C-alpha cells in the first residue's frame, strides 16, 4: 500500500458529551512488540485522561501476546463487575507463514465474543500491518496513534450504552 493511499485517522477526536470521570477502564496490552504496544497504550491512556477518566481508574493488564488479549479482557470483566469497558492493544505483523492469519482472526473473533458475552464495550486496538515500519507509522508516527483512536471508540461506545 502506498503512503498516498494510507489513511491517517489521527484527527479522530472524541466529540461526545458524556461524563467519564467515574469510568473504570482496563487496557489489556500485548507484551509482544512492546516497542509498538507501549506507544499505543500511552496514546489510549492520554485520551482517556484528557476526557476526564481518573488515572487511578485506568487499570493495565499485560499479556504475553495478541492471542491472549481476549482472555485478558475476559479476566478483567469477570473480576471487576463495575468496569465500563476494555481496550485491547496489540500488534500482529504479517510474516511469511499463515500464522498471522490464524492469530489475527482468532483475536478479532475473541475480542468480539468477550464484548458480546459481557455486554460491555471491548475495543479491538490491534494493528495488523505488513511491516514493522507500517506498525510504527500507526503507533504515533505519520498515521497517528491507533491506541488513541481505540480510546475514542471506547468512550463513544460507553456513551451509546448509557444512551
């Protein structure tokens, strides 16, 4: 994909009017590719705090890799009955084998299942780039920070749920 065709969604901002100062959020972060997932976490956390979520109400769960993100979200939602939502952050880089396809598909379905099973927003903030460079571009680089975008999505879903 050429850079000219790539989408920069970094201008996505939270425009809702919901009150989020009492929200309790868990961010589940894959330790695999932590050079990418750490900036995603920082981007997500910064947006949440900017919108009024208290830092002490943002819990972080670290899991070994992206495959474990759904289980981390499920553990969080099972342990804390009063969570308002979860953000799952990971990075799965396309390789030379089909491993990428199996992992990306399993994580996407797992995150959706946890969300539906718990009737809470669980946001898929997993990068699936072809290269490390593309991942870096989306973790605070030229294509914004997809962790920040995941936080905006979570806030909007919380607002929708409270409707």
